């Protein structure tokens, strides 16, 4: 009984719910592995959503097991099956209960990495020597996490967001103390209560990600010079206590009349040039999410367009190509700066990251928007993993956003 409990404990500890995508987990992974993706049904058959999703997981694992049995003895993937059974037997795990639009599982004998997806993937499974990660790249490729600095002329709040929700963060004690020393009404202290004033720091959480911002009383009319000083203090508080070495992009949300004054004193390295030019007091959670995604998507699309437009000039000087062999060699030499791939394009075949050799299997240019054959490795997925290992930017886009008619294109760090 004790041994059984210890086994269950170790199994539970081997299942990791990931906040971001770390390419390091792709290195030196002992084969075999299973990559499994399922959509999560929030409205359809809501009364038995968990059963519906777990049944899909179970069916895909049966497909994976059949594929693994063709190439491996059962002991070679025993750990994968044990972890899958554990996941199915524990429907109360947070990863099931708090799922977004989809879930991705990278499963090995030793560890399982679980990803909450902001989009609903096609049900798919791949089993073999390497993980299949392209759906994850779509989830993480454009910086899906961000902060929002909600700013007024006498108060501010700090919000964390992603593709599916925004949530106001409780400010740390250091910020609390910092402003208490500067402003008499910066905290809900007894003195403030006597003044019938609310504090300059807003700790209200967006209830259910949809609550109102904060219907607050303002301080006395704030003069422009006082507002400028306030903005400097906010800038310092965010720099010193909230971001430090964090590289997550920051969206400024404030009334347009305050934007210039804040940006004039701002030293936040990762503050985005485009912000939300609206008073945050007038935005509920849903509106704030929509405005934030519009900013993030606009920057993403502009970045894709700018990089794609560089392709022609760079190709003329040997610094870009849409030739598979040339891209494979550049990946082997670790000199790919940006990799473009068409969304939904599957290219069965192999890629040797050490030699750069690319081999095609059957039709070299199929399109498969649905189920992925777990027995067929995908060249583009292998390209993506190699690009990740050298910190290249990866863009999975529609064909009309590609720099050429080819399903794959790359820009290099330097010419051959």
C-alpha cells in the first residue's frame, strides 16, 4: 500500500502544467514520446464536458499505443501509458477543471508537460521518437502574455493578461510602502478613512475576469505638475518592484490626455509603442481583453509584414531562402534568424539537424488541416524545433502572409 502511494505521488509530481513554452524540454528526450492535442468543449454537452474531453483523450491514446506497438516493446512506453491512465483517473485535477479552449500534452516515460491552449486544436496525436510541437508554437509564438498598466492622474493598477482573460494583480508590499511614504491617501489606513478617501493603489480583482474596473472617488483635482510627478513615481514603482528583469510586454491603458505625459517620463524598456487610449475606469474585463488583444495582434501582424518584406532583398544577397535544402543546411549551421511556415501544412519526411539533410516521404506538398498521421514525421515540425534551439523567430501564418509561394521560408543571420 505504501509503495502504491509512493508511485502515485511520483506520477503526480511528474505531470507539469506549463505557463510558457521552454524549448529546453525538447533536448535529449529519450524515445518514445507522445504528443496529444484535444479541444475542450465549454458549451457543447456542458453537463458532461469532462467526460467528453477525457473520452477523446482516451481514444487518441489508443491510437498512439497502436503506433508505438509497431516499433517498440511494451516496456519501452510503459511509463507513458501509466501517466495517461493517471490523468484519466483524476478528473478533478486543475488542468482539466481550468482548461482553456484546448489542451496539449507532451508525454514521455519520465515526465508529462501540459499546456493550456487559447485556441481549439483539431484532435490529434503523434507517437514516435520526437515531440510534435507546431500547435504549441501557434499558442506561444506571438507573446501571448502581457501586462497592462492602467493609469489615471492619481491612481494606477497592474493587470496580467493572455489570449483568454485579464486579471488584476495585487500589488506587492514594496509598492504599497513606497506610495504610503509619498502620498497621505495611498492606503486604506485609518487616516484615509477619516478623510473619506480611497487609496491611490487599486487592489480590486476583475471578478471572474469580467468585473468592473473600480468605481472610485478621485483625490482632489490634480494639477498638471502634480500629475507629472505622479507619473514619475508610477514609472519608478513599476520598474523597481513589478517588472525588474521581466521581459513581458506592457500595454499602457490611459486616457489619451495623459499618454504623452507618461511616455515622456517613462523608462519601462518593454512598454509597447501602441497602447489603449481609453480611460480604464470605463472598461470592464471583457472590453479590456478585447482592446489588449487588438494591440497585441496589430503589433504581431506588423512584425510579420515587416519581416516578410525583408525576404526579397535578403534572398538577393544570400541571406534568405525558400529552398528546403538551403534552410536545412542553415538550421544545421545555427544561422536561421526567422522561420516562416504555412498554418495547416504538413510535410511528411525527415530532417537531420546535424547534417542539414532533408528527405521527403511520398507527396512532398500535402495539405492536412485535420488529423495528423502519427506514423509520419513532419519536416516543418523538425525545422521548427531546430529553429527554437537557436532562438529564431517562428511565424506560423496563412499562405497570403508568406514571403513566397513556398510553404517554408527562412531569413538567415548572415549570408552563406
